[in-house]
């Protein structure tokens, strides 16, 4: 299914990586993102909705301190944090810091800090 075109919609993300394969495998395992290889070290992704795509890029500093902070919506922040740690990521802000919102933040294998968000029940 093609993405929905809309003025102002965020549609593409370039994520810094030190090893594109390692980053791609991490995000596939943790979030189930679909991967596409374009040859060489270029690996692109589509999120689980097919609405956001992007790729991992070498030679850029990781977003290791939140300035612009992207959040990924998940069914369970607690379960996702377990997958993150098991897949080589690190928790940098546990659940509860943004209460009553259900959020957390993690550092991926390349050093990028990303947020997690869970819809309230």
C-alpha cells in the first residue's frame, strides 16, 4: 500500500549509523520494520504502517542528546524496552519520567536517542 500523500506530513527519516546492517537488524527485531537493500551499505526501511520510510546513513554524528526527538508508537513500552536491551540497545529514560504519559527513551546501537510512546488504555 502506498503512503498517503499530505502536505506537512513527516515521510522520510535519515538515521545516523556506524554499521548500517547492525542498525537495520536492530530496528527490524525491535519494531518489525521492513528492510530494503539498495546495494553496498545502503539499507532503507518502511515502518509497520508503510507511512514512514527512510535509511541509515554513515558518516553522520548520532543524535545522542535530545534536540529533535522522534518517538515510535508501540503496543507496550515495557515489552519494547526488554527487546531493546536484548537487541543491543540501552535504556536512557525509564517509564514514568513523563507521567501520566507512557513513554521511555533508548539509545540504539549507533548512539541515537529515540523515544517510545504507548497509547493509554
